[in-house]
């Protein structure tokens, strides 16, 4: 199983925590993985869409990042990122979502750790890949 982790590096400490959780879960699940970085969460759906259409084959994708700041801006960034990820997932892509929404970077970091958001996203991705394989949908 080959998984692509797409991480937004806008908040580096949060991103590192998310990636640590995801890579640990993927290793425990026996998956190979590659990582790419994008500047912020809005670029994650586009990066995954590009990877899906590339010649390099991935069985699943893990989206990792955090959104913080004033509620009106953070909500907009979060909602638009979720919309892009949901559209990809609805198209049959095995996708684990590890996007954290919080008031500030410290709170985002705390959430990423306390809820193992990165690990949860990776486990969700692996679950969807396994489900797709069981149905003959995946390679």
C-alpha cells in the first residue's frame, strides 16, 4: 500500500505533530508513504488532485494541516478546504482528513496531540483503502 501525505506547513509545530501521528499509524499499518508539503490548507485539495492525475500511483492520501485565526477568516479557510477534500473523497479517493481548526496555534497543537489527529487521519485512509480493495475498487 502506497500512501501520499500532503501536509500544510503554515504552522510548522502543528504540522510536525500531525505528521508524527500519521507516519506512526502508517508504519503500524504496514503502508509505504511519501510526503509532500504545501504552504497552507487551501493548497491541499489541489495537490491531491494533481497527484491523482499523475503517473505516480498512490492507493490513498492523508491531508494534514491547521487553520487558526479570527473566526470569520478561519471558518472560510476551513470550510473551503473541507469542501475540496469532500469533493475528492466523493469521487472515490481513499482520503484521511487531518485538518485541525482552532483559535490559535497553541490550541491547534494541543488538539493535534490530545486527539491524535494525524494518526486518526492515517487510520481512516488505510481503512478506506482496505474497504476499496475488498470491493475490488482499488488496484
